[in-house]
């Protein structure tokens, strides 16, 4: 039996906690710091996900036998290394392996070394050199990226030279993304549909979960500013098992093998953000943890025991047979606070969650929620995700929106076209 510590406080963590709690291998489940939803399936612990010494002390004091890391910052800061140095089992990549996400410059250079398809790029740490490079480009349409972690921000899509120069100034001179912008990557802009492919790996074997497609724009028809994700579905009907097998062979297995060959074996979840272009699939980015909101559909679709899978990754015994998925599809629709992704109110009462949770094949995952005087209230921009399973994608989408109809809070807004429009984009 496992005493498990799950680190994080968002919708991804509620979905992981929900799945971990179902395992017969789970004895005690703690979530640090968690939210009002995780408190229903485990015990919340008031420790920040970025307070590594306090997390270590808690794990040691509470006989934690397995730790899972939700967000990227603790991985980039070396939580896995710290826990392992103290003899604790932890599911996730080392600080060196997590550079695939924490440094876009590292990631792009790694892909170039190992023949992994990605957009043409150049990396700079000096503003003038980057500006001179922009002048030399025949095509003004580029993407300017802060190399470091910028909380899902720090990626600026530019239509022309003036916008690209402004993006450089914002990142490198005005330091809008802090230390994350000390180095920038300038790359060609790609056009196509995006897809997320997450896979579990023990450092040698890599086994995919279902491919997923999310919608990042805040408004219907993929309009408005980018968000952390307003909804997601899996699997996309235009992608079959042959596509997944090809991506594993040509991209994810190459990545795992390359990391091992360079002395940084990767154990945990490898998440490839892919763009399906006219010239083939290109890697937009790698993430080194479960995605949000992808996890909110991938966990309901996962038939296997998540605790068992994590332990298999840690002891090097992962195999394709151990990862079983439910038939059909899943969809999740995010309910957000008024004003999100800009400023938004907090502390607004939420009603109807229990009614939505009681609908067939439907589960409500909490993200920005808290309990105040026994009342569920809002505490973040993305408040809830209503996730549902269906025999078909249309069925799953209909169930998710039926759940949405049960829930209300002042100013709540959500997209009404999740899974029903393309997420074709420029990046």
C-alpha cells in the first residue's frame, strides 16, 4: 500500500487525485496544496508546490512512498533530484531531463542534434544580435519565445518585422517575463492543426495515452486571447492508431533514447505538442509533466491503475500491455471567471457542481475553487472543467455541456464549441 503525495493545485491535479484515489494500492493520498475538489478525494496540505524543503520534510514525516509532481516549476527546480537524494520514490524527470521544457533553447538544440522535426530557429542572449537576425530574414512571420518557464506565456506570434522587434524588446529589454527571457528563441511560424500526445516512460520504453486536442482561445471560433485552455477532447477523430504509433517511433522514442544517450534519462510523462503542417508533423514544444486541461480527459479514458503505472515507470518494467484505455471518447469544457485571462473576481459562490457530478459518465474537476464557510467559491481564472465520457465524441461533448448546464456562478463563461471547430493555428 502506498502513501502518496501529489504536488499542485489545479484541474490537472484534481484529475490525477481522482484517479489515484481509485487505486487499491493507495493507502493515504495527500495533495499539496490542492483545491476544494482534491479535498474530496484526499487530504490537502497547506504547502506551496514550489516550497521544496517543506515538501521534503512533509514526505519524510508522513512515510510517503510515492510522490507525483503536477506542475513544471518544481521539476525545473530539482524536486525529483532532492527527493531521490533522500531515498524517496518520485514520479517525474530529473532537473537535467526537465530542461526539455524549462529551456526552449536546450529543447530546440536537442531536437536538432537528434533529427526530431521542428521549426527552423535561432537562439540569442543579446538583443542587438537578435534584432540583426530578424533583419536578415526573408519572411517577417516569426514566433519569438522566452526560453525559460513563463507560466504558459512568453510566446509571441508575430505577423511582421515591427511586431517581432517589439516582442524582442518586451522579452529582453523590458523583461516582461523576468529571468525566463534572458535567452530568446526566434523560429519560423508554422500553420496547421495542433495535437497533444502524452506518453508514460520508464526511461527506455515509452507508451502513449490517447492523443488530445485543446482549445486555447478564450472565445468561440478560436477568437480572443490565449488562455491555459478552455476545453479539450480525446481522441481527435482525424487521428488513428497508426498516427500515434508513427509519432511514438519518429518523435517520442527518439527523444527518450537521445536523453538517455546524453546521460539524462527521462522517467515520467513526456508531452509532445505537435503541429500537423502541410510538410509533415513538427514539434512545437515538449512538456515534462501531465498537461492541463489534457489530463482532465486522459484520466477518465485511462482504464489502467495509475499508481501501478507510475511504479512500473520507476522500477523499469513499463510495457504497452499495462496501459489500457477505455473505448469511446472524452471531452471537457472549462468554466472560467469573468475577465479571464485578464483580471477576474474571486470568492464568488458556485452552485450545481454536485448535480453535474451525478450525471452519467460525467465528473467535475476543480481548478480555481476553494471552500469558504462550507460554501464552494471561485479562487482562480479557470474555475471548473466538466469532463464526460461517451461512445462517440459527439456523445461525450453533449454530456459535458449537460453538466455545464447544471452549474452557475456570477459572470461564469465558457466556450460553446469545444470539439466542434478546428484548433488550427499559427505558431
